[in-house]
């Protein structure tokens, strides 16, 4: 945005300051958005207002369609207002502001009235009026110039910025109704990716549609990208949404940007398609994840059953609790056909969670929809996105790209891109959105997608490891049912006799008890064939004068009562065909290219020679398994989890107690809420004996579910759980737990079948030292969780019983919550973390950046923070080099001859990496060697600074904002990569006092955090330290590193305050140091070479 547009947007949002005491921040948009629309419309109508009023007066008695057309013609716009009012006139009547304002709004044409109705503007006006704010709001807005001098594109930018701010303040609204701008741009780019040549052609006209448009973000993103390629292109946007407020925002957004707002429809698209029969060039959508469609079930099923493929839902219907694939079918029905010359056609993108890729077995509605798409070769690619990218949900998401005009090289193939690591962390989360896609990440993802080819796999750890191109057939499979014959031997056990006695024909015999008694003599007898068993039973009954029931149904019941499965038993046949054993029945999913008969012959009949496949149960299926996106990001071999852990499959029911039970204590019940909060089974509640199925677990087991696992302590005891239970093979449970809880495993894949196939890094899992370290990390996490839970306990769990006391407790808890929010902020925001816990030099620069407001200040603050990081690391590296070379050598001093620059510090870091072998005196500095990303990030920041400083001309504010958007992720990543700096101590020694032969007392100031008044400290040490020197160490029992003459905490000769001075220049036997305040300090320095 230009500076003036940015300023205007900020002015409008600043009106929200008037609402602070009476409205929540997430309600600001409900006031500011409709008032912005109202003021813009008023300004646009101002030139023709007299003409409209004249026409309205003449047509006062004629309110038909013709009058509406004449009024539109008089206004010169597709809307008008027939009231002789303006916001300025309304503001002149403080006592009548509410009624006058509503009367003014009711004077608009019907299409605009509908917008304000969906905004619930009347309710907002009444609320503002009741709080005494309405007159002030009207007075502020009537001063804004939103007239024709502000272009439609500029107005659109302002409104989009307000919508974004509104979404950020309201996580509920942003999560349900809007798509984050970074995701919108990615989806639009992927849809338009192969078409830049077509879009650049003169006279280009394109139609874009979003059936669940929310506030219109996807439509705006597509329009912006098209006009970037061709500013003269005509882009026709249309959309539909069920949420009234979202529809009002989208309609207003189209109005502001110069698009025809009539094409924004309201209603449920599944039950009432407002654009029936229309087709579009591009379609984009982000339907709510996992939304049920029960409300429109009748309409959808009717269309499916009566119209089939002539309607929208011919391919199938998904589960009632997730309509995602219904929205996709709707979009596919609106693709333009492709002619014989490959002209026409459409492209679409839709954002889903993982479920639409794999939920539903072969033959289900979901599977049939996917198969229909694959067999028509419409699925072009899927991009796996990072988690925590959308508001109000932290789950992973996927962008599907489909087209009926796939480029020739992509036909018959599907591109799968794993972009889960392409993100930047937001400094402050917005409604659960903690990650975003910056320009670099967007470019990387699009490049991975566009350059994907169906070639052989690339070398390990190359960017192409994140891309897999599969054949359509690779996503199809056959589900077969393998049957094995039922083989029985026959045995009359006491239990079998009871089963015979319970048969209805036996119960209906003349003397059931006598009949059963006649059979008791056969108890314990075994027969090899059913006929022999039946004959023996009949003879025993008849020998006592009893009649033995007959009939095929009774014979089968007898067989079931006395038959015992035996692999060497009699083969059972029914009506001439072999009878299958349902307990041996197995369902198998075969790759599409695999011959079922070959599978049967090679894989089954080797152990079961008489097995067969039931052709009536064979089903085609289709799924996109999440494991296809898996990327082995570490070096070394990977093996499946089943090689390192055994899944406990034994489950039993918590049977309800019988009256004769002796009252044994029920087992302890471990559920998800208790998984991380208890240390022993003794702390668990007793299990409810409700016939639910559970699995036994005990200390040393891994218990949990996907993404949420815990290694139970060794002495945990025994319990039962509805969760999964893994038995680690050997003492490697901590590594497995950490791996399964990471996104780098396939822990997000919600199926048991995939769990044991999880790839596991062998070298790490088998390293006992790694396992021990991770046990410490996991214990610290649990301790932190317990501490935070104790800070803000449930307000109703206290001892208060009076309502007033509870209210007081709640108010106190709210104050504690605000304080806790400030205290934990450094844990979530790397800038705050650096400001509060890093060495003073970096901490102060972090604060300067955090509190900066203007774009130029923010960019300068980022660059200085990046260089300050390099300077801090460079000084530590230089101290190691001086110790290594036994002095401040000439080659080292020459680097400071003309003053230290960004490159000086990077050179020193490189020399440290090259020269210093083994563990340095400051052991944490070894992390630079382990994480070469720090060095690369600092190099990128330096190059960015040099390029920016060498550019010509004055940069506009919006250009600087773009620089900040690119630069901030690099700086944040750089300071995050050296988080070990928060664990080392920089301090200035005021005095060091002798205590005894082996200990000293040191008094001084701790140079940590951004506060200029450094914190005093006093501690004992085993080493004598020189006063007025700056030291650094991480282990109080180790030898501190003296940073003289590289760092001095001295009195500034100019301002007479103590500052931290860092080396900047060496010349003529003197070291010149400089502080953050640009003050200088000179100290003499002689080397042995100069003496």
C-alpha cells in the first residue's frame, strides 16, 4: 500500500480507541467495517446526490422496477440513496443521531440495505447510541475523505487491511470465515501457475468463483495475481456464503474494489446453488474443515439419487459429519469443458484437512469420489502445508489442485509436495495461527510444485526429496477378501451340552430334561466328522426312548454347538460349496497393478493351500495415504517402528460386575486427560466397569495417541487405558516418544495400520546417550506443565462458597492471567526472549526493534539486531582465537584496522570454525559448529543490508514494509538458532575478595537483559578475577573467560554513565571500543610483538 493509503487505514482503525471501554477488540470490526462502507458510498454518491433526489421526488408515487433503474441511472452507480441526509447532517443532531442514521441507511437501494442488514447494523447503532459513542463515531467518519479521488484499488486495499485486522482480533471469525492471506496467495498462485502466457494476452477475460467465499479473500488474491500479470485483464468474480456477516464483508469488498457485488450470493451452496448451470475458468475454496451436512441432507441425497452424474453429486456421498468432498464435487461440476483442440477447461484449488485423502474404505462414498476424480485424471497435485497455519485450528492441512486441462507432462500423474517445513514463526500468534508463509516460502513451494517431473528420485537431502510424482494407478487399490475353509472336529464338552440344551427344538421336546440326560454319557467324546457326531447323539437319545429332533437348521445348530475349530478337522460344506471360516477371513488391500490371483498363489497358499478369494466381495478403492508425503529429513538409515516397539493388541472389556462377584477392586484407568499429569497409577481413578474395551499398560510403556505420547515412569504401576500401548524393545523409550510426538514422524497419520510403519531414525533410537538426555528434557517439560497449571487453577476449585468471594477470586485470577501472559511472552516470541535473557548488547537491540513503530525504524532495528548477533558471536569467537593462538595476533588485529564491520564478525566466526579444534573454553560456542544455519542466516542478513543500502532513490513506506517481511524471518531465525546465549553469563567484576586458599567472593553487575541498570550479583568462585573486567561463562564451577580488551564496562567520558563498550578498531597501540549509544572509549593495548 502507498503511504497515504496505509495512513488512512490506520486512521480508520484508530477510531476503535473510542470503543475501548464498551466493546471488546474482536468487536471493533463490527463497527468500523460498516461505517467505512457507509462513508465510501456517501462520498461516491455526493456528486450526483441532487440529481437522485430530484428523480426520487418525481417518482415518489412509483416504486416499481422502472423507478429503481432510473435512480441507478441518476446516481451513476448500481446503488443510490434517496434521503436528504449525510453523516455530517446526522452529526449535527447529537440527540437524534441514532434515528437519523438508521433513516439515512434505510434510504439506500435495496441491495445496499441488505448489506447493512447482514452486518446487523441497526443492532450496532443502538448499542453505540446506548453507550453514548454513536455521535462521536459518526463525527469521526464524516471527516474522512473516501471519495472518487481514492481509486477503487486503493479503497480495496484499505478495506482488505481492515478485514485482516478484524480477523486477527477475532479468532472465532477468522477461523471460521476467512482464509489467511498467505494461504490465499499460495492457492491462487498454484491455480494460475501454468497460465501466465494466456493471461498476458490482450483482451483477456477470466471468471473466478468461490462457493464458500467467506469474506472474499481467495477471490481478491486471484484477481490481484491476474491483474499483476495483465493490468488490462477483465476479471469477473463471484461467490456464495452462508454466514450473513461474512457475506456482507465480501459484498462490501467487491463494492470497494470495483467488482460487481451482485455476483456475491448468500445461502447454503450445497442445498441452494445460486450459480446453477454456470461454469468458471478458476475455482478456489476453503470449506470449513469437517463440517457436517445434515441440514441439507434431503436436498443433497435427492440430487444424488435423481440426477446422478447429471447433477453435482453423482460420484457418491461422504459421511454425514464431513461434507468436504461434496464441496469438491460441486466445484468439479462447474468446470468448463475442454474441446478437441485442448482449449477451454478450468483449474481449481481447495484447502482440506487430511481426512478427505484417506477416510472411507473401498466402496464407501469417499473412496468412490476419489476414484472418480483419479479415473478422470483431474487431480493434478496436493501440497501438504505446515500445521498451525490456519486460525482456530492447529491441524495439518492440504491444498488440492485439480484441472480438466492438465499440462501434457502431468497427465496420468499426481504431484505430491511436502511443504510442511516451509514456514516462518509468527512473533505473536493470531487465533492459534503461529506460522505463516513469507515471500520466500511461497516462492519455494510454487517452485517445487511447478518444477515437479515424473523422474527418478533425487539424491538424499536435495530439495526434490520434498516432491513425489506418482502415477494415478498408485493411488488406486483393490480390496479383496481372502477366505479359508471352515474345518471342525466335534466334541461334547459340558459347555457344549449346555449349548445343546438351550436349543429351541430341544426345549420343545416331550421331555427336555430326559433328552439332555440321555446325552450326558457322551460328555468328553470326540468325533472326526459331523455325521458321526450326529449319529452318536441320535442313538444316545433313542436308547432312552427320546426322540431326536431333525431338519437341516437343527443339524447346523448342533454343529455350531459342538464344533471346535481344528486345522486338521473335517472340511465343512454347504449346498455343495466350501464354507468359509469367518474367524480366518482377512481383508487385504492390494496395489492396483498387483494380480489378486498371483497374490493368493504366492503370498497366501504357501501357508493356507485351500484359501480362495471371494470375488463378490472384491472392491476397487482409492486413497492418498499421508505416508506418501513423508520425507526422511535426517541422514542415516530409517527402519519401521515395528523393529523397535511392539504394539499391545490385547484388549479386554471392563465387564460389569455380576451379583455373585466378590467385590474385587477395579483396575486404575489411564485416560488422555491424566496422561501427562500423574506420576503413578495410584493417582488414577478407578475404571468404570461399563463393558468398554481397554488395554493393559505399566511402567516403561509408551502410551498415547498420534502426536500425544508419554513414556510411563519405570515405577508407574499397572493400569488400563483406551489409548494405544507400545512396548519399546530395549531401553530406548524416550527417543521413540520424542520421535512419535514430532511432526517428522508420520505421527499425524491417524490410522493404526500406519503406526507400526512409522519410519524411525536408527542411529538416534539406538543411542543410549541420546535416550538419557531426552528423558531429562521430557521430565523438564512435565515440571513446566505442572508449574503453569498451579499458577492459574480452576476458579471454582477453591474454598470460597459465597458468590461475592468467587467474583473476587475471578477478578484476581484475571489479573494473574494478564501477568502470566506477560511472563510467558518471552517463551513464545524470540524477540522478547532475546530482550529478557540474552547478553545486554543483543538484548538492548532486540528491545529497540520491538518498540519501534515506523517502517524505517523497524527495518533499521532488524538490521542492527542481525549485526549485533554477529558481533556478539564474533567477540566470543575472537576470545577463543586469542586463547588458541596465545595472543591477539597481528592477523587478527588487522581485521580492526579500519573499524569492525558486519563482515569482520563473520570472518572471525569462520576463523574460529577453521582454527579451533576440540571443545572451546566456552563450551556452548560449539553450537555454532553444530548449526551452520546460524552462519548462513547471518550471511543472508549481511547481503540484504548491503543490497538495501546500495540501492538508489528514496524507498516508499510500503516498499520498506516488503523488506521487513523478508528480513524479519531471517533475523528471528538467527537469534533463535543461538538461544544458548540465554544460558551464558556476561558480567562485570567490581571487586573480588579472598575467602580462603581455594575460594573467592565476586561482586559485580550481571550484563544480561535490555535494562540499562544492570542487576547486581554476588557469588563465590574458585578462581581469582580481576576487578573492572568483563567475563563470560556458563558453568559457575568452571574458569570464566576474560573478554579484555574486547569488551569493557566503563564510564563514558562524555555522559559519565557506565556503558558496555565492544571492540571496534585497533590502531597505534590503542583499542577503540564503541557502545550502543555510539560513544567511544580508548584503552592502551600493547602486544609482545610491540614491546
